[in-house]
């Protein structure tokens, strides 16, 4: 239970950070070329675009990964608390 809990605790955070930095790379490339990033369409535009939070654009990804991490934390805690059967 501890191994699965650790996997659920850590893996969703790495996936979340990977997707975030993937998009950040596109945003920075657009800005360095002199454009403005359209967060809703995920495209580089010539005119300024409003900022839309990542939580508003993909709430299932953000909230789901946080929920899986909490489940992993609970599983680790339970696994450390319960004595092993011999």
C-alpha cells in the first residue's frame, strides 16, 4: 500500500508540472517572437489577449491530479500506521 501511495502521491504532480512547463515553453517562444499568447486557443496572436488561468482552462486535470495526490498521501499514512500481517 505504501508503494502505490507514493506513486499516487508523486506521479500526478510530475504530470501536472510537465504539462504546465510544456505550455510555458510555447508561451515564452511566442513572447520572444513578439506575439501575444491566446490561452484559450493555445495559439500565438498579434494582438494582446486576456490571461485565462490554467485552473479555469483545465479544471479536471488540476483538481484530479491534486485529488490523486491526496489519495496517495492517505494511502501512505494508512500504510505506515497499520501493522503488517506476518
